[in-house]
């Protein structure tokens, strides 16, 4: 399998989650989109700081029944696998100490947009997370006014997300659980 990674060509028939499982634990972030291997560059300090601060803030507000973590794989099917920056899962799923989750175990997926992931995080991942049935999606971006959090809720009949808020000062939503989060709390310090 690692020979396929060293080749200019993907495995015959495309990459699968079995192929991902056979790869070495080398710290590379690998995701699958319909058998195509996606490898993202290492995240920046700002990206990682936002993810860490958001995880800590959500953990403080997280009621029993849920768990907050970051960068754990969500295995959608045999040829689709994604790694949200931050995610909220059921506590039952978290209790098994998984290295990956099934979509029905994920309540909220959060992506922090980087220049190299703009189209994936704005268009592709929300469409595929909704199709997989993940109830809530948040997208975090740097804009002229600073950090902005976009919140979405699934329309389960049409398998698409509808925007529920664009937050520039604080996130104040009751879903997936009550959150009243000042944006300043997840904004990295400038050095």
C-alpha cells in the first residue's frame, strides 16, 4: 500500500478507507473524497489556536450527552473520509475512545477556513456533511472585521444546510446545545 503513495498513480479503483488504515502514522492529514486522496498542508498557528480555543470554550458549555474534540476522522463510507477541525459527538460514541467516528455519531462539524481549503470548506464539505446527516455545521473565517463564525442547520429532507447565523461579536445559538460564546474568546492573540 505505501508503494501506491510513493507512485504517481492512485491504487487501481481509487483510494479506500482500507488504504488509509494501511498507511503509516506519520502525522499527515489525509482525507478521502470518492476515492481521491486529499492531503492538506500543515495548519498555521492561527488555525490551530482558533481550533484549540474553540474546543476549550465548547467543552466548558457542553452538557452531558455530548463530547467535544478536534481533528478526529469521520468515516462516511468506504471511499469518503473527512477530518473536521473541531467536532461535537455523542458522549456514547466518545466513551468508546474512537480513532474515528461514524456520521450518525457526530452532532456538529466545524471547519476553520484556510486559503488552501476555501472551496472545500465553503462548498464541498458542507454539502457532503449534510448528505451524511450531520445535523450542524460551523464555518470559521478571517474577514475584514476579524473572525466570523457562520452557523448552519441541516434540512434533513433535502440534505442541505441552511444558514442560521453570521456571528462577528459572539455566537449565541441554542443548537446543538446553548452556546453564548464571545468571538474574542476564540480569537488568537497577535504576536
